[in-house]
């Protein structure tokens, strides 16, 4: 049994570098949710920390995750396409709400209530997925898909 060069390169593929993404996600959660609860008057830091943390996760995914470039770029493109497709399907009250910015703001940035959890929905199934959920799920998703044609 001889292996081709492509097969040996596939075996040598390095695993995903997960720790920077996990650190960014933990910091995002701490700054976004815990900081406003522990220290009053820091809600604005929580909101901005959530935005910076989300951006850090996207930067990690694109530049530091060790995922193949096709997977990195296709994940981001897929999220943009999904947001565009969703904007065509939502009710006009959402499409025109907040001067047309309701869907992008809630789909990309909204991650819950930083003010102590008053608006937390008890039913987990009722929670709407967010764009950052997709970024968090990309390593798992792309490890399931085959990376090339199999014989």
C-alpha cells in the first residue's frame, strides 16, 4: 500500500489551535456578563467588551486557528450569506425596526442581557442563534465535514 503525497500531507495536518479562541471566549463572557453584575456602572464596558471579544474570536478564526484557509473564509462568507438571506425572510416590522438596523444589530452583536439576567428566557429552545454562535461552532462543524474527496 503506497500513499500519495496528498494523503501524507493530509495526515500531517496540524490540529486546530483552540486555546486562543477559548481564552477570547472566556474573557468575552467575563467582561460581557460578569463585570456588569460585579461592578455597577460598568455596563458600557460590558457592551464594548462583548464587541471586542467577538472581534477577537473572528480574528483568531481567520488568522490563528490553523484551520485550512478554505474553511476559514467559507465560514465567514457563510455567516454573511445567512444574514443576508435572513434579512429577506423576516417580518417587515423587524426589517424596518430601528431604522432598518434591528436584524443586523441583534444578529451580530446582541448576546443577552448584561444587566443581571432579567430578560433571560427559561426555555433554551426559544433562544435565537447569533452570528457569534456560528463562529464558536465553526471548528466543530468543519471537523465533521470531509476535507477532500475520498476514494
